C-alpha cells in the first residue's frame, strides 16, 4: 500500500498546484495519503499555509474539486479502483512547534 499511497500523493500534489484554479485553495502541500486496503477510500493529509479561516476555505475548495482530482488519479495511475478522497488538515508541524516551545521552557526553567 505504501507505493500506492506515495503515487497518489505525488499525483495529487502536482494536480493541486497545477490544475486547480479555485481561489479558495491557498498554498497547499499534500503531506501524506492513506488508502484503505480495498482502495475505496483515501485520506489525504494536507498542510495549508495561512490562518484558520484560510485553512478551512482551502479544505472546502479541495473537497469541491474532489471529482477533478479523482479523475486525475484515474488517468495517471490506472488503479483497479479510484479511491474517494477525504481531505484532512495535517497539523503535525503546529504540534511539533508547540512541543519544541514546551521543551525550551522546561529547559530554561531547569537551567
């Protein structure tokens, strides 16, 4: 499944940046894709630069463009099934920044 996930991630990353013209879709990076074993579903994790409102608008824009994006996957990958896409915000970078700040605070207090 890793190969399929990575292939879908690459196709979506290119399509989001080259094909979509929706003004709601801001600066997006497709960080990870997790497809189900039967290829019916794919969770697409995206990192979106901007405020919470801009992130929400981007997710709406991506959701509304899912048909175009699924078509791109179908054309380029020729899978047995083309998965239904579910876009989710990847907040890993934000969590890492918060964790680093906490560690830094604890280190300063201990020193």
